[in-house]
C-alpha cells in the first residue's frame, strides 16, 4: 500500500471558522446561575504553584457535591454537571499512603450519579461503577468512599453514570509520592484536556445512532478523485476508491465526533479564553497532561520546547525527549519542560482528525500569547491502518523480525477471529493485524518532521513488579459497525456478554486485536495493564491501553484485586454502545 | 479458544529461549537506545530463582476483603441509554413541473428499533391539482442479516383514489458494495399479482455539502391487470438526478430532474386513460431528517 499520508487529502486543513467554535474568552460556569456558589477558577497561584486551574482540595477528608451548573463556552448558556460548582471538577491532591475519606453528595434533582477514580488501586466497592461496584448515588443521597492510596502520580476522576462525563463531571487527581520523584521541578501545572458540546450528551448519542457519519465533512469528493487520477493515473485511483467502496467505508473516518460538535478545552477554558500557566525563565516546569475528554484524541506540542515525558498513566518511565505526543482519552502523561528565552509558548492540542484544537499558553505573566501554529493536513487512513497490510511496511513499524517470530503461532496459522464475529451483522470489518506497531507514531503523525512519542519509546522505570510469566491468555477483538454505531468485544455487545473470569492471584495475558478502523483506548479497572513489547516482555505499566486500528497488542494482568471490574473502551459513546465487559476476579 | 490459546502460549513461551538474541536485534532497531538497552539487560539477567512465584506475594484475602469485593448490588443499578433508536428521513419533499402537469411529491422512510431488529416505515406519493393522485404506505419488520443488508417483511397499502390495494411485502435493502443504497422488494396482491420493485441510489460528492444524487427505480408485474393499469413485465422506470446542498445534515434543499417512462401494456393502458407514457419533470424540494 502506498504511503499517502504526507499528501493528506490534498487540501490544507484550515480551521473551519464557520464550524469550529473557539469559544468564549471568558467562558465557564456562569456566575450566579451555578447551583453551588463556588468560583470556577482560583486565579491566584497557590502553594503548589498551580495557576488558573480549578481549585485544589488537598484534605484527606473531603465532601464533594455533584450538581448542575450553568456554563457558557460557546455563547450559549447550557447546563453542565459539575463538582462543587466547578468544571473541571476540583483538583484533588493527596499523598501516597494516606487513607482518604470522601463523602460524595448527589444534589442532582433527577439523576443518579457516581465518581470513578480512574487508575487508582482500591477495593471494588470503592471503584464507583454503578451496577458493578455499588448501586450508584441516588438523587439527594451520598456515598462515602474510603481507600488507602498505594500509588502516586497523575490521575483523574469522572462520573461512570450514563453520559455525565461528557456533561462536565471530570477532574484531576494528583497523588504526591511518599519518596521524592526521580526528577526535579520548580513548578507544576495540571493541563486537563476535554471536549465540550452544547448538545445534550444523550441527544448526541441518539444522533450517532441515526447518522454516525454526521461530523465527517471531510470525505473524498469527485474533484479529489480527479486530482488523484491526474497524479496517480486512472487505475491506481480507481483501485483505491474500489477498495474503500467494497468495504463501504471512508478513509477520512478518523473520529466519530469532531470540532463540528465539540469545543476543546484546557482546564475548562476554550481556545479563545487562552488558559495560561505561568513560569519564570529557566524554571523546570512539570506539566501534568490528562485527557478527560469523552471522544477526542489530542496531538499535543509546545512549539519551541522539547517535552521530556517522565510518567505515563501516573507511573514513572525512563525519560523520553520528544516534540509531540498523542494522548488518548483517559491517558495521562507527565511532561517536563524548561522554558527560557521566550516569554510565551503555545500549548497546541489538535484533535486527531485536525478539525479543531484546544490551546493555551505558558507565559511569564498573564495576558501574553505566542503564535498558534496552523493545523496539520488532515490524515487519510491507509489499508495498513485497516490491518490489511499487504507486505508493504510503510507505517513506521520498526518491530522488525522479532515481532513476527514472537507471534509466529498466530501468523503461521493466520489470524483467528472468534466465532461470534462470523456472519455477525454488528461486525463490519475484520483486520489481519499481527503486529503491536508500538513504534508507529500513528495516523497523521508519521513523517511530520517532529519527534513523536510512541508506546515503543516508553519503558517503565521499574522491572515487571510481578515477574511471573502469564499462565494463560485471553484474546479479545475490538469490533464494531461504523454505520450502526454499534461497538463490542468479539461482536458481542455488553448487554449480551458473559463476564470474563480471572482467578485471584493469577498472572495472565490479555491480547487485543483491533478489528475496526477506529482507535480505541481500552481501560481495565482495578488492576494494572502491563503492556508487553513485541517479544512479549514487560515494557510499560498503564491503566489505559491505546489500540490504534490495525494493531494487535498484549498486556499482562496480575489479578490481585477481587471483585467485579469494568473493562471498556474509554471513548464514552463506544462504551455506551456496547464496547464493554465485566471482568470478574474471583478466588 | 482454550486449546488454541494454550498451544500459542506454549509457542510463545518456547520462544523465550531465543529472547536474548531477539532483544539484541530489537535494541539495535529501536529509537531510544539507552532505554532499550536497559530493558534488554534487565530481561537478560533474571533476578528471580522461581519464575512461578511473584516478586510481590499476592496477599491472602480476609473476609473483609471479600465483602468489599462483592457488595450486594441492586438489579438495574447500571443505567443504559435506550437500545431503541429511530430515524425518520423525508428523502424528497418536492414540487414538480413537467410537460404533463405540476404538483407535489414525497418519499419518506424511517425506522425504529435496535441494531438488529427494526420496524421500517416507507411512504411515497403524489399530489396534483389539489388532489392526491397516488399514495403508498409500507410497514415492515426488518432484520439485519449481514452487516450491510436487512431482510424485510411487511404490508403495503396503496391509497390511489378509486383503486386502493393491499400487498404483502418481502425484500432486501441495504448498502451494496461501492456504496450503492439498494432496495429490492416483491409485493403480492389480490388476484395473484406480484410486483417487483428495485431502487438504487448513489451519492456523488462534488463537495462535502454539494451532493449529486442519481436514483433509478424500476417496477415489474407478473400479470396483466388492465383494471389496475398494470401490464405484464417491465412497466415503469423512473430515473432522477438531484443536486442538494446540505446546510446541515438535517436540512438540505435540492433541485433536480426526474424522468419517468412507462413500457409495454402498462404504457398503453395509461395512454388510453388519457395519460402520457413518458414525462420529464423539473423538481425542487428539500430533504430532511429527524
């Protein structure tokens, strides 16, 4: 397959002024209308060096109130679901080893709610998933969460009830380590990315069920075809259109929801509001990036600064110096920067489909702004992305021969698909992915001249904490139907699926194969997902494993937390549409 | 899965014997040599004597752990979005102007249901001179039989003034390869009449909002029924070309051209009744969905 990417669709992806809402300069919770009278953002720099971010709550004992607040990010006042009247929710700041005690009150009039502590190891009844960990929090009721922190790092928390996460219920959760981190910094900022829509999140779900391609205004047109004919000839252009036509798919389907629907936020601030984090020249600044969005992958860079990634999903890694990283929903990256010589730097976070961006500024004082770069060309999916790699490795895959050797059992016999995918009306494609493609920067990032973070470049700072070889393996395929907006594992949506059963104490391997053309961040609650390299060795501890299309990735699980745990795609609407399972760890 | 998995697992485990070699070559290809070499070294020098025992022992569970792990959960504690969804599309709501008159026409389709089972509604018709000339309503149960095709079975009611007729309907609809929106239905009516109707639509994107939509529709009858104006064989072909502009996905006005041609006895019966065997119309209308 020809590597088409540098050409994109041929047209530069100019931000569509007509559709991409850059939002209000002074957007956020509407004062006076909020249910709880808490200022949205404490502008003052507090003792943690956090500026212009949600207020920080650092007590072991806390009360959080879930409620409805009026917000305005786009010029229209809309209802949001907030914590203590704040969007994002307050930053929670705890210390490793503490036992925290949080009373969460649901002040919503009609809807049950919940809070899930994403990536935190805790007893199952503290995990906050209604129907698995507890009964949820009924309107007017409260739930007392109590657990001991056995880890440190950058995490986040969010609602696990229906679409409340999309409506604003998410916040940063920082756990300071008991011993000093293996790097030094002078100042830190939380950079929480999210996607906001003025639509009712339930209505957005129903819209996708009616017309999933609603936001794809980037399909290839007749003029695009004629241009390809001129540049590649009739037969190549026709063969390409034929391939996609036979699949009834379109290579511009990068994300289900994009800037036609969303306004992208940094710490609850739209691009026009220019969230600003302060620094003094020469300081080492730790940026705690959290992707709290419902459906959006961001590609993040700060032109003029090298980014040194020191932790992924809260866990230390060997420092990696890069220019840009892709962050999947629910992932977190801790990044060190050393700004000097410039008064302002733009934090530029394009969505993966290049339809819009979140943007803010690192500056020596408020009111400054550096130039914002143009968006990259829009990417096209390739047949390699679809897992239909016909021998042509044009994808930046550097796994080499070892990858194939390690998975010889699979490649030799071809790719096995579960029987439940066979003749299943909810499975619109299958891939023959055999490779984790850990060194592939990903769609739209290949060969862009910048150093891009890959999973292959990240290695946990520690050895495999468990050390055992997996005693068994469960293989699951990520499946779906684009047009019906139906998503599942192995073609079986959550409603009809049996739990996956793990034995308490065992070390096992989960192998995921992406049989869709979309990218999915897969999150397993309760235990770590220890991502393996192409040779099947421990490489990287994660709580959310990104699965680009056309990949087969594996991770080790130490089943040391008994209970019923949610296991799902962290694209919120994919989860709701069925890409979810219960994992039951029993004695 | 289990036997196959175990076999694969065995293979993978077996390959660990060759790992130091692979690790070396892997590190050589890597981007980040320092990190790679480090991890390769760690792997090459196992620190544990007993590979079956975890470095950190798995703690024994207490009764309190068990209680916290499996609390009593009410049925229905997990809320879900409705699995029943719906779509109503007014494909064409148009004014036409042809050599043989002017009037209004509509074509609508919709569904309500889940991902597999759906109830389909289709309707089409024409009005001219303030009167409904023809109208059809069809209600069918549809089941997804493959990712791209639904099998339909239902009833159709023709509401032509003076000639109402009820049909049993069976057929297929879906998206054919190369993205042709396709419907093929067979209708069985009183007197042993069978009608076959096929419709194919395509979309040519001039831009992502300016869309040209060719459509062709053909009707065949199994029997000669002069009293209903139906001749045996191919009776009617209708071809249309509509150019719409999608201001939004839900609202797209269009203009176009529609040509209808009757064949064989059907044409003769129609001409004898004072109609025309062919007609070309300009159309202008709007496409909506809800």
